[in-house]
């Protein structure tokens, strides 16, 4: 039972976050901003640090639950709003309950819906319930309600709207998909949705962790959707790997560390080595992700690597003609110059994929196989590492 309650509570939190994104994307006002769990479950604002709409979301597993006159969901929500109004005043705030549950015909919640609305009748029903109900768990809410004057309650209820039978946590996904559908090619819709929702959950966590209310605007979300969708085109490649410096090269298999030996041959500094390791790790991870997701094909990768090797070869043979093969220091200097020239190239796997780590990391992968190198004698000095 405890596990079931915990799962339901977790679904409620996730539903709240998904609902927030759905509501923001479907809003007509592009200046609208949204805040999660600071003023209420969800709060909307229009270029302001104070909320204009407070929203409570209620999710019930498998569609169970209703908003009867003695519903704890209903009374707890009203109590939260009474407390808010007593501290902050009403101003122009609207209050909305979004729930997967049903508001039964003739109930107080039924009369607070948009259709067939009658907030005076709703007030009468709530007052009767607070006076006559034997629901012990709601007693503190009933007492609080009865302690407030009728006019104040009526004024608040005029601002309250109940949206019942709303989509559940899975169905809300369909609404979000509709909002992004026309920004992305059909074959990439799943991946774009996953990226956008991942970004949204991350922003929501940051907002929930902040000490001050954090608003996320519709315009900001729309920009993110456009940026992510633009990566999923025939001339681009989505980049979904993060920067990280927390990489332990010693955990790599020996044959995946040969590129480091290549750099040691030309005596690069420690900081430059760390950047090379980061580029290699990001490119390796990105390549695996792209192949796994059928975004990059082996034939395309082979062609790209051949182009990289060809570019390197032109520079390497120039170095062979110009460097004194008997002077180790000169060979190291020339190797560093060659490596720098390669680092500064702009050789893209696809024309709109401008992230330089893709090229740099790909060169390190080739260096692992000794298909490219920086020191004049790299093959002779390192070929034993490849054969082992």
C-alpha cells in the first residue's frame, strides 16, 4: 500500500511538470511565463514577478477519483487559495483546478466548470457540506471555510475554474507532440520530443531548487524547440552529449588510449592533453549515440574518415619534406604545428554540424588506429601498441 501511494504521489509530481509544459505551449499569449511549485503547483505570469493565474493539478491513477462535495482534493485546494488570498490579496488572480477526476453532475465542482457555471450555487453547496459533512479528515478545511465571511468566499469562487476529466500523464504527451509537430520532420518527432521534455524537466528541477521564484517563458521554450528541431535535418547531426572534464583516461582500454601516446610523442602540455581527452570522449559518445539512433550510417562515417585522413596526409607529407629527421626536438615542434593545423580545420561530417569536437575527436579515433599521427615516426614508435 505504501509503495502504491508513493508511486501515485510521484506520478502526481510528474503530471504537474508535464501539464505545465502543455499549458505553456497551448497558451495564446507568447509573453506568458510559467512558474512551478512556488506560488502554487503551477503559476502563470505576464512579464511580472507576481502570478496572474494559480493552478492546482490533480492526477489519479487509472482515471479513478472524483470531485464530490466532500472531495479532499477540492477542499485542500480551496484552503490553499484562501490562505494565499489572506496573505496576498486577490488583485486580478485567477484560480484553476486541473484534474483527471470527474466533477459529478450537480456538485459544487460541477458548477465551477466553464460550462453551466453557477458560482453562487457552488458556494451554497460548499457551505452546506462544511456544515453537515461527517468527513473527519476534512474538518480543518471545513472549519477554515466557515470562518471566512460569505462575501469573501463568493469573490474567490468567481475566480475559480474547474477543468475536470483532463488528460492523464500519458495522454498529455499527445498535446505536447501536437505543439511541436510542425517544427520537425516526421521521422524525428520522437527524438525531438524526448530532447525537449528532457530539457523541460531539467529546467523544472532547477526552478524547484531555486530560492526565488523562477519563471520560464513561452518564447524561451519555443526557441529551444526551434533549436533542437533544426539539428534534425539531412545536413545536420543532433548533438546531445554534454561537456565534462571528469574523465578518467585510465579506465579506457589500452587501444583507446593510443591517441594520448601520439600526443606525448610531440610533448603537448597537460591542459592540452585534457582537452584532447574531452574531445575524444564526446565524439566517441556522440558517434555511438548517433549510430544507435540511426542518425548516422557506417558508410557516411567511412567517407568522412577518408576525408579526414586525406586532409591530414597532405599536411604530413609537407612536414616530412621540411623537418630534419635527425633532430628530435625539431620533430616534436613540427608535430605540434601539424596537430595545431589539424585542430584549426573546419571539416564537418555534415554541412550544418559545426561542433568542432566531432572533427577533433574523430582524428583522435583515427590516431588510435595509427591511420593518422603527429610525430614524424609515429608508426614505428607505436605500432606495437596496436598489434598487442
